C-alpha cells in the first residue's frame, strides 16, 4: 500500500476515537491484539518497552524519554496518540516521524497478514498499533516507548510487557465523574503494570497509590518519596529546573517548554530512563536532551503579531493547567482571544470554566472537524454559561480568520479544546 491507500483502508475500519465505544469496560479484552501479534510472530517481544499511561502529559513525557534515550545512544521507537495533522505522526523511530511511504507499507503488511490468516477485521487503533509494533521490530530499535491510547488494562497497546511502566497522573477524562471515579480510572491504568515491571508513579494521591502498588510491580519508584522537582523557575523561553531522582540530582537544567506541569513530566521522564538503565544519567545528556525537546501542539507558538498559541488541552485538568500557565508565564499587555473546539464525551461548561473563558475578550467556538465535534452553537452556549463572551463560527479556518480580523499585534490568540482543531490551525499556520 502507499500512504493514501493505507489511509483509505483505515478510514473503512471501526474507529473508537471517532465514534466512542458503547458498553462497559468489563466487556473489553486484549485477546484480539494477542492473536494479531501471534500471526506476525510476536515482533513486540524483540525489544524492551517503556509503557506510559495517565490522564495528561503522556505525549510530552514520551517525547522527553525519546530525547533522553537517543542521547544515551539508543535507537528508539515511539508510539503516540492522538495525532495532530497526519496519522503517520503516531509512529517515530530514531527521533523522527515515519515516512509516509513506510507507513503505507507497514499498514499493508498488517492487512496482508490478517487476510492470509482469514482473521476478522481489526479496529483502526488495533491496526495502527500493530503496524507500530511491527515497524519497531523491522527497524531493530533498542527500546520502544509506547503511549496508551485510553486507560490501560484493555488498551490495544497492553499486548506489550512493560520493562518500565509509567503513570503520569490521574484526572477526569473519559469518565462521567460519578462515584469513586478516581479509583476506577486508576485501576484501569494500573493494568499496564507487569510482575516484572518497574513502576514509576507520577500520581501521588495517597488514596490512589495503593491501587498501583497492588498490581505487584517488581520495583516501585514514587513521586514525592523517591523523585520530584526541587526547584522550578521561569526562564526566557521556558523553565530552569532542578530534579531529584533515586540516583542523582540534576541542577539548573533548562527546559524550553512552558507550564509547571511540564517540569513534573520532565522529572518523571528522567526517572523512568534512569530506571531503564538502572543507573544515573550523565548530566550533559540530560541537559542536551531536555534542552532540545519539542512538543508539537502543547503551548506551541505558531505566529507573532498577533501571537497565536496552540494547546491541546481537552479535559478539565488540561484546561486548568493551560489557564494557570497563561496566568503565571505570560504577562503581555494585550488582549486575549480564544478559538475553542471540542469533541463529545466531555462536559463543555466544566472545561470552559477551567479555561477561565470569562478572562478572554472573545471566545470563538467552532465545530471540530471530526464526527464527534460538538456543534459550534452548543459550544458557544456553554462558553456564555461559564461567563464568557462567545461567537459561533462553524468552520475552523473561518473561525481563526474571524479572530485575526479583530486582534491587534500585541494581542494573544489561544487555540485549544481538541486535537483536530489544534492540528488544523497548525497545518495552516504558515498561511495565517
């Protein structure tokens, strides 16, 4: 297959990112993935895996781990989700996104294997996950960093066996927020932990920590007890931080990312890579790796005068982190505008409140370009309920034009709410 054929094939599969799965978690299973990987000769057993789950921060943490491991001389594979502009973004080797022709080829290999074994159709995510795990074996990576798609225990990625299992945090997402939802989410995310795994746990809620320890990891390294952030200072273009791990102190490390949540992600990433090597890391590797890390779509500037800032915050914890970062890290004198799109499965007014929509000069609500996109008028109503001033403009391109027509050079336009909207603005950034 070439890239366009691969995308056409994927478009014909069941995609639970586009149409959420109905039913209880109890009905889910990783058995289909186990069978698919067995058909291919279990390529995912040919390299060690760092498996990453959590509500927020997974993608940033994977990017930091990738940089650290590459800095240590290893050839890495990295699997991330969701993507911003191209499905191929999800598969990376050697610190680079897979070429589109290679993506098409490996999707074709998976499809041919399924057809040869007369297997039933795999889902969209199962197919792409299988392609990633196969590609990493073909590329003879030294280690793969695998980001969970949703939760963990029954995620398609959980066919791997984690040498290091990482949990960033637990927050409200993919949940109605009823009952003891924190414990329920923690229990599902804890499912990536194997008896042979080292657990690096970023969640420090004392009510939730025992849930992860109850999975019986071979070793557990806990935020607060074993690792953490000693110092975090604002710096030009990012943060200057000092990190404590079980094996070392890393002082005055520059991180070119905004938000104190990224400092927490950095401490988790460094600790996890230490655990992978069972040794402290060279200071120069940590400084160079973290100093050069790039996380597309996460507090990313794509234009100046007026400034356009992209952030993929799509749930209440992410929206809260974005609002706090804007308050703490950015003090420009101009006005603030917000371009907002969301997908269903969330409570829009709660996210609007977390974003502090009342602090914006104007919020332009658009309909996210996906089957799950919340209608612009419905979203605008949620903004108004949360105290903001809102216009509804259905089309994303028209929505950003609407804002650019009102913003002046010293103003800030924030784009947030969901990956499809952020990805679209990122794709047309050069034309803005």
